[in-house]
C-alpha cells in the first residue's frame, strides 16, 4: 500500500493538471474578446475570408491554436502579437467564449468521396 | 475625358479579374482531393494525441484562411507532423481546389 502511494499522488496530479488546462470561463473570455472581433467578427464569423471562423470550432482546438501562436510553434505576425500578453488562463477563457457562441457554420467532414 | 474613363474601366476590370482569379479553386476536383482529409477531419470528435485536443472542424471554413493554413504547413510556419506531410504532397492548385470545396460546404 505504502509503495503504491506515490503512484496515487502522480495519478491525482495528472488528473488535476489536465482538468486545470481544460477549464475556461466564457464570461471572462467575453471581456477579453473585443480586439479579436475586429478581424474575426462580433459573433466569431468574419466578413473577410482571410480570417478563420471561430464560431462553431472545437474549444480545445481554439485553445491549442492560441497557445501555439503564443509559444511560436505556429507563426503569424498578427496572432503572435495578440497572444504574447495573454496568460494560459486568458487563452482558456477566450476559447470557452468563442466555442460557446451560437450560430456556428463549421462542421466535420462527412461522406468521403469514393477512392479512385 | 474618354481616355481617363477608358483607363478607369480597364483598371476596374483588371482588379475584378484579379479578385476572381484568386478564388480559382475547382470544387469538384477539391472534393476528390479531400479523400485523405476524412481520415481525421471526417470523424466527429476525433482527437489529436500528445497534446490532446480535437482535430479542427474544417467544413465551412473560409477559403483564403484554408489556403494560408495549408501553405503554412508546407513552409513550416505551422508545425504538425501529419499536416506537414499532407501539405508537402499538395500543389498550389490542389490547395486552392481543396479550400474551394471545404469553404463551399454548409454543415
């Protein structure tokens, strides 16, 4: 039993840290989202097609994309600039906000074409 | 007067042609070229592993953004091993075709 205790601690820590990464507050995100709407649209559906729709996107994908702009894994002059001052909590909140908006026009692919 | 009007209309026509040429993807060709994409983007709720997150929804995404994203995987501005490999196998025409097809979907 005593030998298993460190394992229990490790498992609990892992569970808690993955929960902490997932948590985001949509209300807090809304307060941060004003600059985003200039390009991505008030409802996350931009009018200029060079910017991606955020409305209807998976929350955790939005979070990963923003983290990558922050840490330089994904490069874009505009987005890196906006993400630099953001904390991981800010990014989680923004992701929760944009994923919570109604009226999304994004979907997964369906009906693959027949192989040639 | 006539000459400047002619020049203006020429410029306008050229600008219009340039804009439409930009979105030159062929949707039907793109539909066939998205065969591979379905392996991940066609499975609802499918997740990337390490780190763990949903593979993005790309049906209905904007044309120009899709083109830029695919080119980003080609050049390494975006780092994702699977998408990098996909991107490297695509020509500029393939990318435009795929983007035109995906952008035209209304889920």
